[in-house]
C-alpha cells in the first residue's frame, strides 16, 4: 500500500513516477511545449493550405457570379458561350463547368454527367468526379437558374497533393517536437533531482540522528540555495534548542540532584540518629525548607526554558517600560536601604513603547537589582537606568560591588554559574541566565561590563538591550 | 467555618488538604474527578471550591469552573495546579477562577488563600474606612491615623496596609502580598516583602506599646488588635 506508514530511519523509496514532482514538472513542460508547437502548426496551416482553399472558393464564387450575370444579360446561349470560352482558355484543365437543362440534358461544360451527390442551390461540395480522363478531387458550387442548373468548380488534385505533403511535414515536425519536449523534460527532471539531492541527503542524515549535517549550497544564490540556507537556519535553531534542552537536563541532573541528595541524607541521618522529638522535628523542618528551595530552582529553570523557547511571545503586549522599572526600583529601594546602600534611578519620563512580557521583564530586572544589592557592600550605590539608543532600548543596572573579571563574564550568563566568592549567599545561580533568556526573547542581548572601568573595585554593570516596537 | 468542596485526584494531596482544612475548622467534601466534582458543586451549596487544574474524567478544572459560572454559580474558586506558566494562571483566572496556587505549596499558603477568598465582604457597599484597634485607614482621603495621630505612608505602603487591614485577623502570606499589592507573579530570591512590612511596622508602632502587625511563623503576616 502506498499509504502504509514508513518506518522511521528507513531510506524513503524514490517517489513513484506520477508522484514525482520532477516528472510532473516534465509533463507540464511537454504540455506547454506541445501547445506552442501546435499553435505554430495551426498558423502555418491556415496561412498555406487554408489560403489556397480560400483562394479557390473565392475564384469559384466570382466565376459563378459572372456566369449568372452573363445569363441574365444574354440568356442560355450567352451562358453556354461563356462556359465554352472559359474552357477553351483553360490550358491547365483546372476548371470544371456543367450546365444542364431542367430535363437533365447537358448544354455545356466538361463534365459528362450531373454528379450524384449534389444538393440544393447555392451549396458547396467537395466531390470526386470523372474529369480530365481520370477521377479527380474537386470543389464545386451549384447555382440554379430558371430552367437550368449550373455547376462551377475547380479541380483540386494538385492542392490535395500539396496538402498531403504539408501534412506529412507537420507530422514529422510534431514528432520532433515531442522528442525534444521529452528530452527537455527528462533534463529538467534530472536537474531538479540533482539540485534536491543534497537537501534530501542532509534531511536523511538528520533523520538518522546526526544533527551536524547541513545542506551544501551551490553558491548560485538561486531558489534551491535559498531553500538550503533556510533549512540550515532552521537546523541551527533546532541545534541550539537541543543544546539548551541538554543544558537543562544537565542542570537538573547536577543542581537538582545535589540538593535532593543532601536533603535525603539529612532526613535519613536524623531518622537514624535523632535523640528526641525536638531534633527530629527540626530535621523535618529543614527538609521542607530544602524541598522548597528545590522547587524554587525548578520553577526558575522552567521560566528560563519558557523564555528560551520563545513560548511566551504569545503573551507580548506593548508596555510602558519606565513605569515597570520605577515599580521595580521602588520595590527594591527598601531593601537597598536595609543594606545601607543607595538605589538611584535614571529613568526617562517616557520611552518608546516596548512590546514584551511584563512579568518576565520585571523578573529579569528584579534579578539584577537583587544581585546588585547582594554583592554591593554597605555604603555602596546601585543605579537603575534606561535609555533609548536609537535602535534599541537599553536597561542597565550598575553597582559598586566587586564586579566580575572579564574571563568569568561569559560563564556568568550560563545556568548555575556562581562565582566562588558567592557560594555562601542565597540564590539559585540562575538569575543572570534568566536575564539573558529574557533579553533574547525580546530581540536583544545581555552584556556584562565594568561599572566604573579602572576603579577598584570596578563594580558590575549589566545592560539588557530590547528591540523597539 | 466554611463548607468547602475539594476536587483533587491525587489521593495524598487530597488527604493532606482535607485534613488541614478540617483542622482549621472547615467542612470539606471531596471529589476525585471532574465529573463528580461538577455534580457535587451543582447540586449542593458550598462557600468555596478548591480545584485541581488538571482532573481526570473528561471535565478538567477550567471546564468545571466555566460550567459553574454559566449556571450562575458565583462561589469563589481557588485553583491548585502543577502548571506554573503564567499563561496557565491567566487561563485559569479567565475561566472564572479567583485565585491560583502552584504545586508544591505550603499548607499555610493554601489556608491563608482559602480564608481570604471565603471571607470576602459579602456586601457590595463600598467601604470608606478600615479600622483595627486604634489604627484607622481612610480610603477617601488616603490617610492613616493611629489614636488620632497622623502617620505618613508612601502610596505603596498605603496599599500594603489596606490589604492587611481588609484581611484583619487573617494570615496574609508574602506571596499574596506580592501578587495583590505589587502585582508581581514571581518569587524574588530574597524576602523583599519582609523589608517592606518591617518598614511599615516601624512607622505604625513608633511610640506605641502594642504592635499591630504580627509575624505568623512559617506563614506570613497578620494585623489584629490584641498583642
């Protein structure tokens, strides 16, 4: 059955002839080519054989009208005379005349008998007649006069000959046309298949499980190259998503298993060794706190995955960024104050609207402020700024903390990075990685810089750029 | 005391929630799938519903609420859900839910939310003044006084206090404050809420013996008259 499901990983069989797009293109090519050729032949025919026919008919018609005229002027004798005159003048013996009386008596003309298959007055016929010592193909016209019947015609034997020749020529050339069309179609099909082959081979390789394949491009920049380039872009995107997924599983394996193992060990230990109810109770409380932390990390991971997958673009809405940032600053200002720090803001009254996800942007900024407050010593200053750079909207959080050495910055945006100096501080180590994911979701980037280059300590400045509406 | 319908398919979670709510003095009916839940909710009267978002039996939490709301049933609904994505929460609230709690949760959080929902003011008459002991909050002039003495609060502190006072005598959790006062739907890594509450507390209690805002261990805060 053709619609039986294909087993994954099997090489797909080449499409059957009728299903092959190449074959269909080829058929289309043949059809168009044949229509064009037929049109050409039709025009040729009309201009040659058709013209001869029309000429014959016109000449017969004129001849007949002249004879009828003659009859009206000078009666039957005049007509007979005119016919005989004409016959005498016709050296090639092409003309045919027959004039008979009402009783069937022949009065003039070069036909012996009134042909049997002749109809009414004024009609045209093609017929075979005894003429010129043989049977000839003729075109005749019948005109009835009072008491007389007149046939005017032309021997068409030569024209028939000519038409035969013409038909033969046309048949040959149509044959040639078909052969060329078939050849052309086959070439098109081959070319199409040849250009498709790399993409098919790549897709097969990927279906086989190796994502590293890419479609080789011919460099011609044609449709196939564009298709290949699009496929490659798609594959790059898939590869990066897969890497992200792998990252999540690694992170889950490492940073969720570790606290789970720790919590489990603690609970088990206290079950075995706890001296009394109070101790057991304390251990359980600790266990619950550990579980809460684990689910917090889990939640953060899911948020990052959501942002990275771009799944939340559906929730995008135009938002007033300064408003959102002022809220966040107000929210954290109390905390900075409790840490004896100053939280300064430099926010324009209005900014070009950003289309985004309020919750995610807020969480990203909150993570940055939270980090800044955590790492800045008492007496320090934290700044939240936003500005329009023309192409982008930039949101920056700077602090006067220890900063981050340049070699650690790329890593800091990765999941679960925690500088050695911060191991004792609370937090999942996912904050900056969410910031980056959110920036990328909004068509931007997150960059780490020195807040005060050259100073010691340099402080940290994190800039998130966001695409404008 | 409230009569609560719990629709939850997980036996352990259901038992835990039912027991906790009963210990808090409520009556709990339990259904373990959407169909039975809908039948109970439609045929009996409950003060509030606690629904799992995903339920077996063809009728999930969202469908259940939509159906009830179409029938004109206005009982408050709290969703419990393992689906934490913001879109899911919005979906649940749009369907007619009043609150949304993500699993895993602390029972104290659930109880606080259940009581906050169940004791919403029944009269639609607008309140213009809130009073707890000698503390007064005027919603029209937006002023706070304690024993007649005016206390200066910032707009956000005003909203924080208003929320606590509207739920005077009830536990209000940090997450509830974050959601209701700041409209933030994520978990800040450090407890910023505590800083805001202690600031407000200082302003209110300065010069008075009796503290009004109390910290409830492992749960949140509560404003009430007696210390």
